[in-house]
């Protein structure tokens, strides 16, 4: 069943969807009167039946209401050094599917992509947020992960002071995710910081260690920047027992 997100809980049994979701239902999915869809506004899921297809909206009737719990207990905030080309789109799409709750694009010293035009930045952020939205629908997320504004390395350091921060680093030869498990397994929220194509500069790693960020190895094989975030997010959720059957609340 196709899933869509709504901004507030319905006040009665009737609800209307407008904008791009209404267009998607009518023109892309070609759904008909009587077809069913899911509407989600955390912590509720609504099974709805299409009652009317209007020119710019779709009217639905709520048939069933349930509590939902598809979200992992461990909230992962992914700070990603902006990669080249469309790799950021892949990262956001796949990490949304895995369970990441927010994305923050970061400019590091070795970041090749430089975005100095505010219009270009807004355009990219809008596209990235749309990708998160579509991935959240497809993967049955309860929330749409937030794509934050682009920040530089020092701004990222300031945000790392409130939560545990884990940094995959190719030159780390002591710690891995399992050996530092006790640092995050019972945490509610952690930050993960992924470097750019050329990796972190030595001085950046030193700065990260000074604020108690934990550097870890992801193994003998060097992962691309667009792969690392997907892999580490999956491992963190697995180690935290969050990759299991969906637990439905009564």
C-alpha cells in the first residue's frame, strides 16, 4: 500500500491531500475511487479509502487508525562531507531507507564541491529534501528525515559537543564499531561524520579527537564516501538491536 505523509493529525474521518502527492496519486499511480492508501503523522498511521478525485486534490475517508513504531530507537544524524556529482542523492536515499533521521552536508578542507551561490544551495537542498521524502515513503518510514543547511567543518564541530560522534577513519588501527559498542548501544542519539573523497585532513582528525569524537575502522577495505554512511548506519542499528521485525503498538 502506498504511503504519504501529512503535517497534522486529522480532526475527523475525512481528509484531503493536495499538491504533489495528489498529483502522484492521480497521474502517476493512476489510483481510482475505492483504492486504499496509508497516511502517516507520527505516531499514527491511517488506512484511507479514496472517495473523490478532484482537479487539484484527493478526498479520502479514514477507515482504520493504528499506532506505528517503524522508527529505530537510536537516532542517527549523518554529517556528510559533500561528494562530487550526484553521490549525495544516493547517500540520502539509501540512508533514509536504512533509518537515518537527519542529514547535514559539510564542507571540509578536502571537499571538492564548493557551493557559493545561495540560489544553487537552496536548489540542491530542496532536491535533497525531496529525495528524502520519496525514500521515506518507499521504505515505510514514520518520519521524513530532515536535510539541514550546508555548514563548514568548524560549525560541525560545534554541533558535535552535545552527542556521541563516530568518525570512520581509514588510518584507525585500534578501534572498530564493535569495540566501542558500549559508547553508543544505549544512546538515544549519535552523530556520524563521513569525510570527502580524499578523506579527512590530519588536522581535522586531531580537532575531532580533541572534542572526544570516536574514530573507528570499517575494515581493511577502503569504502567510498557514498558507501561509508550506508554501511556504518546499518552496523550501528544492527549493534543496537534495531534491525528486527516491526513492533506494532496496540
